[in-house]
């Protein structure tokens, strides 16, 4: 597997998957999404992997959303294809057959929040911020986040997050059921491994 943007390691039955683009807050571009697809298909078929932990490199961001530079040069047809591919990747994660834990170590916005919602469990660091800011760009959540968000937090709260584009704290995300637990940054990965 030729990986440039995602780190992938298996230790003690756990696949550690780290989006590794910290200079752009781990923003998702087409290459990163393709690498995540390859990795999670590999995780699905490996007998030595019982669970996966997905996180972002650095201390600022889990995944801060789509790579805006890539979006800005896309045609509507390319945007539609990108959305379909993203749906496919998130469906693989959601239906992996093995638990996938999102260790949300900072910003989880747009597509990053959508990826977290596709995971089995979502653990957040105290400094994490979550949200769906797409409406500020005249877009909607393109990877199935509108449906997953409703299932996790209910229609009223989902509409509030989708229509206001507000970022919420990890504690607020816990209160509304968007994340399962909140930990100090230094303990997050250890708690995900437990």
C-alpha cells in the first residue's frame, strides 16, 4: 500500500489509523479519502485486527474538513463524484464489522465530523470542537452526515448544527450525544485503546 497522507500500523490486534496532514489541519483531499478506503478495506479482511482507532496527526485537529483548495477548483460533476466516493468510504467504516473508535483530538469539522459519526464510538479530547460548517460555503454535508447526525442527536439538534454552522465544544457534544466521552488530550489515545 502506497500511503502519503495516512499513517497505518497494527499493534496488539488494533489498527492505528492517523490522518497525517497537520499543516492543513488534516484536511481531506481525494488522495486522503482513497487512502482511508484502502486502509479500512485492509482492516476489514485482516484476521489479526480486532478493532481500529482513527485519529489525526498533531494536537490541533482530528480532521478539519475538506481541503478547500481542492473544492475551489471542482466542477459540480466532480463535486458529485467526490460526494459519492466519500459516502462509500464512510459506509465501509460504519459497516466494517469491527469497532472503529474515533479519537477526536481537536477540530472535527465538516467531513471530519462526518467521519467521526461513521465510527462505532467517538471519544474527544477536552479541546475538541465539532461542527458541520458547510452551510457557510453554500453546501450541505456531503458524506451522509445529515442522516448520521439525526440518528445520533435527534432531529432538532441536528438541524441546529447543520443550519447554524456553529462549532460546539467536546463537553457540549457529549451532552447532546454526539460523542461518547471526553478526556484530557494526554489521555485520549490511551483511553481509546482501553
